[in-house]
């Protein structure tokens, strides 16, 4: 077996082992120091004290595993990427222990984005025909890249609301990105995806329902950042002949499908909160996973449904890869809209078209009762949650 492949596999296995054996230690530390995520009956859906230190294991395992894989030095400016990862790790760790303001987190994220753009030379420079846009100037690419990183990081933080969801979404995304990079011959980024997959797989063994540990803001910031790095680099694969031969000219739109759940959740949550006169950054049980939970599926059923939706959106987007790029973009957006909960928005559109649907068809529960519950929460919880619940700190 090739020595390089052995080293890559060794780094991947080491990441899994570190995660698997570090988490029990962190659970004991949480017990001794009272570092738990505690139920509040408002934003949080768990009913027991759960340690929030899982992100420490994720960070250590990924950092060590990828560093030992032999591929880290092939990434231009890797020390800057590592510095950004370290900054987000300590930011998340402090936020898990002592709440940080959104302004501080935004300042750190902007600094990390600058490290990526100027230190690693990672930025989006071409839209490859999306909306008729091709090459863009550096300043525009820097703005788009910084915006992309901040959106992905914070949307991943928001999706971390029930057992196993964020970890599973991270696994699906790392597999999808990794396959694309492997096809393109970008082995360093493929290895990064593989090590992240290995780390999250070990973490999910403890985080799947009933979870015995959460990744916390430490983990969600670290994983969100790594997924944003993969997404930003993935956009440029349209220039790779091996990639386009296999997957068509899909690299600018496929990251949207791969990260469909966190992106769609963030957009719909912000829209609903602004529509109801609430701050988009206020906490609440108005995420897509809360909607499916209230439909009666429980944690395991909800995560399984949302995993399937994520995979299905990716496959639908790829199914039209031979067509115009805008067809693929439309397919990704339309499939998100059709498959994921929209709090009755689809039903209202059909009603205006003269189509009345039975109110017992959405995931087996009466939709009218579901909407009543959500409206009651939005009206009654908007003031109390600001005082009692920890802010989601999304930017």
C-alpha cells in the first residue's frame, strides 16, 4: 500500500480514536465542574442535564488527525487556517462557559475570514455563470467569501438543536464534499473531509439520541468553519476537468444543496422572527427540527427525516447536472421548499390557488394544532426567552 495512503488512513483512524476515548473523560470533567446544558422548557427540548464539552474532543481529534495525515502542508497558508480554527475554538469554549456577546463573536469570525482570504488565498473569484456572473474582482470575492464563511458557521450553530442533527448533517456534508474533491484530485481537501467525517462519526456515537454529550458552541463553530472552508474551495472545482466530466458544472450550486438544512433553517427562522416583530437573534423553538418534533416523531425520527431530506436534495440537484446551471439551482431551492417544514406557507399558497388540503397530512399530525402551538410560542415566548434563555448568538 502506498505510504501516503497509509499516512492518510492513520490520521483518519487517530482522529476517530481520540474523539471516542476523549469524550468519556470530558463527561467526567463536566460532572466535576457542573458544565452542563440545562433544560429551560423554552428554547431547549432536552429534559436532562447534558455536558456541553464535546467540541473539545472534536477540535483536538481533527487538529491532531489532520496534522498527522501528511496533507496539511499541501494547503496553502495552513498555519493561518490553523490559527483561525484555534481562535474559533477558544471563542466557542468561552461561550460555552461564560456567554459572549454577538459582537465579540462577529469580530472573531471577521478576523478568521481575513486569515482565510489573505493568509490562505482562499476566496471565491468566479460564479461560473450563476445569474450571468463569471469572474469577479478581488474585493467582491473577499466580501462574498467572508459573508459565506459567517453564514455557514452561524447557520450550523443554529441547526445544533436536537440530538444527533448537527453531527449527522456534518457527516453528510463532509462525505459529499470529500467525494467531489477526490474526483477532482484535490487530495488535501479530500483528506480534510475524511478526517472531519471520522471525527464526527465517533462523536455521533455519544451524541445520537439519547445524547450523553453535546458539541456546544465550541464544536459548532469549529465544524461550521471547516465546512465553510470546504464550501469555499468547492466552488472553484468547475475549472477541474475531472470534476466537470463526472458531476457537470455544478460546483457553484452544489454547496447550497449539501448545506441545505442549516441554510434553509436560518433563512426561514430569521424571516419568521422579523415577521412577528422579534429580533432574528432571539432564541426560540421555531426551527425546522422543532416543527418536525412537534409533529410527533421524536428525536430519532426527526433526525432520520432530516437526514433523508438532506440527501434527497443533494441527489435531486445532481440529477439535473447536465442541464443549465440555473436549473440545478432552482432544483436545490425548490426541493428545500417542498421537503422541509415552512409553517403552513406552502398550504397558504395552495389555498390561494383554490386547493384545500386535509389538515392531517403533515407528518401524521393535525397541521392546524401544530400552527396553533407555534403561534402561541411566538406570542408568549418572545419576551420571556430574552430574559431566561441563552441567546443563540447567531450573527
